[in-house]
């Protein structure tokens, strides 16, 4: 017989104690982020080695560097709306298997067109995880540790992106075909995290809002604790997430904020990060590799710093302050010439570290902007818009540097950061200590 828990001893779902199950979900989600960071980071390392064999000119270099970011648009946009209708688990549980197979196939290509097609397919799968991963984790995570747990996604993404950089240089000694091994290596983390993700059930919040309260209660009882109260159904439970609802009067401003802050954050992140060695060399740094090393260590350090402070300051302060700080550092890089090497490296470390720290908000703040019925759709739309921006900027950066010089490219990045700061200052809401169930009750 099931024991009856006294009402006074019951615990609200969002205030549940942290369980091993929560950590398993976090490992599954963060493992996916590591895989995504590695898969996107490795392409910038291997293209120089692949260029002679695949006959890659600057246009093809930019196109292959940006391909996965471009197709992320479709993957995030379509999968987000689908996940709000059919649930998070069908995508979360098995997309890493598809990503792993596509990653292995990259090692078998013979033409640049084949590699481009695979990078586009990989981007679509990555987009599916961008839309679902954050929604899955936030709907399981207790409120008091939400920022730190979701911030792990940012840390693991940065770890994957940085690991790709180091793995690329280690594998580069395998000869002229080393770029194939670099690309195939991105399958390893995908298959490693797959068993954990496949064992995670649908979120009780989504189940409750879709009329499956008994199933939600069983998952809460078995995985989180018998004393924990399942999420409560609200008047919005018949609602279905649609893109049009994202632009309704109730959610329009939050949708715009999500798209603007995400886009203005990732444009400089990817444009500079994908070709960091080339940017460093264009700034007359003697060793592009040394600059890239400092840049990637700063990414890791910044992600860790963001994880420590994300629950200690308001979301608005963290967001707006990061935009202004990185914008000033980027502007200094464009105005101070010639610049001492130590100062240049410090400014690039600030650029990478603060951007990486602020990326915690992509995983924490972004899903807090939307109710459960719109969460994956909102995240998907913001991810899609941001990836169009990052794809265009990544494609253009080597061309702009070659035609107009690195100073112009950095000036454009500074302008994007200032735009993000101003718009977020005007419209970004505060979401710290938010109860997701209260957000679901917003008319």
C-alpha cells in the first residue's frame, strides 16, 4: 500500500529537494551541450587542413564554417513548436544517436559538397537540441538551484568548444587526413551521453498541462519523491504553443527580448571564436595558436565564473552589464593601435570570458521568459533567429577581414554588442526567483 503523506509534510514540485535523478537529467542535458560545442568548434580547426584536399577558397571556408549555424535555424524553429505539441522526450531521448552517425559520416566525404550537406544536416539536429534541451532541464530542476544547474549547460558547451580546439591540434599530427579524424571525433560524446538521455521520462509539467496528470504524478513519486506534490493543472492546460501566440500582446515583448539578447550575444561569440587564430594573426600577434589557447581558456574560465554568479545577481544586471563590458573591450581593440601584446591578450580574454559567462543566461534566462506551453517554441524561435545572425557573421568574417581588415570586423562586433545592451536595458524583464507555475497562469 502507498503511504499517505500528511498535507503539511508535502513539498511543492518546484521546491523539491535535489535528487540524484535531477543530477542524471542535468548530466544528460549537459552532455548534449558538450557534444554540440565540440561539433561546432571542431570545424574551425579542421578546415585549414582540409582546404588543399577539398579545394576550399575563402567563400567555401566561410560557408562550411557557417553551414551548421545556418541549418540550426530550421532545426530549432521546427522542433521547438513540435516539442510543445508532442513533448520533450521524443527529441531529447534520441537525437544524439542521429548526431553521432552524421558525425562519423563526415570522415568519409570526398568532395566539399558532401561535407557541406553533412554540416547542414548536423546543424538541423543541433537545432533540435537547442530547442528541447533547456526546456527539458528547467522543467525538472528545483527552483532554488535552477540557475546553477542550468548554468552547467553553458559550462559544458564551452568545455566542448574548447576541447575541440585542443583535440584538433593533437590530431593534426596524424598527417594530411587528420581533418577526417577531427570531424569523426565529434561522434564520441554523442554516443557516450545517449544511454542517459534515453532513460529520462517526459517532464511532469508538460504532462500535466496536456491532460496526463496521473502519468505526471507517477513520475514525480517514483523519481523525485512521494512527498512531492505534482505540478498543478492551470486554466492554460488546453493551450497549444504556436508561433503566433509568441507574438500575442502577453508574450510579444519577451519574445523580442529573447531573440535580441541571444542574437547579439552569439554574433561576436561565433564570428571571432570560429576564426580566432586568423583574427589574432591579422592583429599581428606572432602566434595565432597562442592567442587561440588564451581565448579558449578564457571561454572555460568565463563559463565557470558565470555559473558562480548567475544566482547571486539579478538576471537584468548580469545581462546588461555583460553587453556593455564586452562592447567596451571590443571597441578598445579597434581604437588602440598599435597595441602592446599583453594588453591585446587581456582584452581578448575579457571578450571571451565575459561572453562565455553571459552565455549562462542563454540556458537560464531564456527558458524563464516563456510558459510551459510556449517554452520550447520560444527557445526554438530565439535560437533560430540567433543562428541566422551567427551564420551570416561567421560566413562574412573571413571575407571582411580579407577585404577591409580586422579592425572593421571588430567594429561591427562592438556595434552589435551595444545594440544588445540598449534594447535589453529598455525591455528585458527580471526573472530571478520566478515560479514557473505562476508564469503558466499568466493570461
